[in-house]
C-alpha cells in the first residue's frame, strides 16, 4: 500500500536556474508537487498520468525516499518515508526507463550485488534468481558482461535487479519509454504479474494506451496539481470525449 | 557496515576491470617513472657525448700575433682549424653554421702578454641548443693556455704558486649521507605521491560520482536499503584505496628507477636508500600519505557528486590539481622548514615532514602536530562529503 497525504514538494531555485527557466527573478521557488493525495492498494495497478514536467517523477522519487516532501506525509507498506526510510526501501522495487547497469559487471554479479544490498540470504537468492531467470529466459547470458548485451537483454536484467528481493511494492517510472514493442510487452507482462501476486504497483506514463490496458486506478497530474484520482471505470464514466487520449488532452488543456 | 563492504567490493571489482583506471593507478607510475628516470638522463648524457665528439670548425684570425696560442688550438682534439686574416662575412658564416667558432686574436696580443697585461681574444659563436659544449671546449683550451702563461710568469718572477692561495680552507660536513640524500629525496618524494595520489583517486572519483549519476545507476543505489552514508563510505573506500595504491606504486617506480639506472651516483643512492628504507620509515611515510589520500578522495567525490556530468566534474577537478601542488612546490623553497607554523599548513606540512622523516631528523612533536592537522582535515572532509551527499539539490542537481 502507498498512501500520499497532502504532499507538496518545493525546490529552491538558484539564480542560474531562474535565468535558464526564464522565470521572474522574484520567483525563487518551484512548486513541483502541490498538495497531492492518493492511495495505491495491493493487488491493483495505479497509473500516474501526466505530461512531461507535471511532477510524476518527483512524486515517485518521494515515494522511494530519494526526495523528502516539503509538507504532507507518505507511507509505503505502512512505513513513513521520513521516519523509516530504510524500511520503505526494503519494501520497494524501483525501475526507471533507464536500464542503469554497470557495463563491466556480469549479469550474475549485478543481481548478486542488489541481492546483497537487500540482505537476501544465499539460499533465497538462488531460488529467486532461478525463478526470475526462468521466467525471462536469461540463463544463456547470465555470465556475460552487461556491455555485451542487447538493449532487450539489459532490460531483462533491470527487471530482475528490481524484483530480486520480491518487494511488496513496485514503482515503475515511465518503464516503457523509448523501448521497442517486444521489450515494452515484457514490462507490461511483468506489471500484470506483480498485480496478480498481490503487490502494490504504481507506474508513471504519458502513454494513454498503457493506462487503459493496465490500470485499475489512476491519478492525473498536471502542473504539479492532482486533476483526477479514482478508478479507471470512474474516469471512463465521466469522460466527455470518445477517446482516452482526447479526454486527457482536454483535461490538461483546460487546466493550462 | 555490511552494506558498505558490499558496495566497496563491487566498486573495487568494477574499477579493476576498467583498463583506464588500472593504467593510471598501477602501470603509469610503475612503468613511467623508471622509464623517465632511466631514459631522460641517458638521453642527456648521449646528447652531450655526441656534442663533445662533434668536430668543431674553428677559424682563427690574427694567428700571426700569437703562434703559441695558435699551436694550442691546432693540438686540440675534435677541431678543424683554419687560419684566415679577413673577418669580412664572419658573422654570416656563423649564423649559416658554415663555421662553429671564430676567434680573433688582437694585434697587440703578444706585447700584452709580455707586459703582463690582459691580452684580448674575441670568441664568436652561435650556441642555442648544443648545451654550451662549443663554449666549454674553447674555454678549456684557453684556460690551458692561460695556465701555461701563469706558470711561466711564476718561474720568471721566481715565485711559488702558493702565493696566490693565502688560505687553506677545509670544509667538514657533519651531515650524514642519509641526511643529505634524505633531504634531497624527501623533497622530491611528496611530488610523486601527491601527484600520483591525486591522479589515482581522480578517475575512480569521477566514475563513481558523476559517472554513476550520468548512467542513472546512482538512483538504483539510492532506492536500495543502503543508507547514504553506507553508499558514500563504500565509494570513498575504493577511491582512497586507489589514490593510496597509485602513490605507493609511484614510490615503487622511483625505487625501480634508481636500482635500474646503474650509474655510480645511483649505487651511492641505493646504499643510502637501503639505510633509509627501514620498516619504521616506510610506516611513517605511508601514514603521511593516508590523510592526503583521504582528503583527496573526500574532496574529489564531493565535487564529482555535485557535477551533473562526467565532463563537468573533469572541468572542475582539472584546475584543482594545480591548487594542491602549490604547497608541495613551496616545500621545496630553500629555508622553509617544518616548524609549529608550517606544520599547520595542509600538504605543505606533509611535504616538509616527509623530508625530515627520510633524512631521519623529524621532531616527534611536530610530527604529531602534522598528523593532528591532517587527520582533523581528513575527517572534516569526510563529514563534508557525507553532508553533501545527503543534499537533494546536489544529488538531483538540474
């Protein structure tokens, strides 16, 4: 379970940043997230939807304890992100659009590294690794160095790295962005598996097709504010446009 | 602690698989220094030998004014002597390198010699890159001639040579060879270990900070159960080890260089070095390198983490290199010694203390002061790096 309660995040802007953003000199802060509340339940897929720069990544980073909320509270799996950040991270798997792997290590070495960071006992690690390798058909390239892998293979390694400690909560930050159809499908299959296993899944995207095919619940974020929070069915029921994408554009366009 | 070790192990493995880092950390100091120590002096001595053996084209003008001097030149080795009377075009022939030296003997040369007044000789040459060998050769011939004249004058005046040497000076140096060579080598050693320590720590720091940020792998670490401090210490340990290893390999490189030169001077140095290289000296020098490695690692990692990209980190770290070398150079200035004030100046204190340790003249209390200053600074730099690593605007700088 992930719960956000009136969460805001404010970044102080340096003079250089203000200049680069072309904003007013008096505007010394940037409100990246403005009073956002929502809940992601176990066994359901929650989509965080919004255009680029809406604040999706900032929310996910706060959930993953990389950033601290300026106000409000976040709890993950029952643990507060400020008071018990380590417990939060132990419950979490985080996957971004970037495969982010170490080129000079082998697949096995990388998986072992993240398993060790998550304090997994050797026996459990072996069993979990084999289970995931079987699922993703990875045994063949397990001893190969990352630099020698294709982007699809790297994505698989990235999935195993995220899931090796069998986390009850999984965060996907635009997981299919820039991926080919085959790899995108593998990720979508993984998200469904996580839901079927009863995990709490939150993923950010701006692809409305993915939202429609995967989500149980969704939140629409635009210009740091929450514009919709509810189930997919509720969203579809209040739609004025025929297509999902048109409705999204209409909603965010009206807000602009 | 366990996670720090996990990160340390992984970073070390990753670093050792990087050829560039291994080259800068091990091979560069271990090969480059001996190669430089052997080849550069050999290059100089070969070039000087070649110059010495080179035949000089010498033109003498006014030989009719001193047959004796002419005979001196004619008997010299490696010289082709020609005698001319007209100096027209002499300068052009010298600048075109048709001739190497032109010597003009003044027309009252012999009468000046006879009257015991200085006789004038003009020597024209064009020396730029021949190590002054031409000038040295001509001066040697003229000195021999001058000595023969003085000898004749002493005989003529029935004087003893001692008359021009009123003092019999004897200098006794009580400094042991260890002190002399130690102060010389001790001044040079900090150059090596500061340079290699910085270079050895630089590349891993760039890779483990800005490099990880750029590749996105830092984010995967930040969401792991490892705390920021554990991540920092794991990375910091590898960078420090790399800096230390590089400095030690640099010193080993010097030792290999000295033992391989094979010159007489080198054998004397080896003899003294075997006296210097005692376990306690090695331990003392190593303990002086440790705080420097810690300081460099913490600062380099802080900069690297702050930078958005590898390139940005490189552009900040580059000029810093010079900043760290200023105190090392100041340590070589004659007259600057380790005292209660210089012991307070970071890096300069290490430079001066190394000199004293190698020479065997270190004052225990001053050494304690140096350690105190450097370890306080090293811990402060780790503390700063830890604080820095916890700042959101540093880690997620846009």
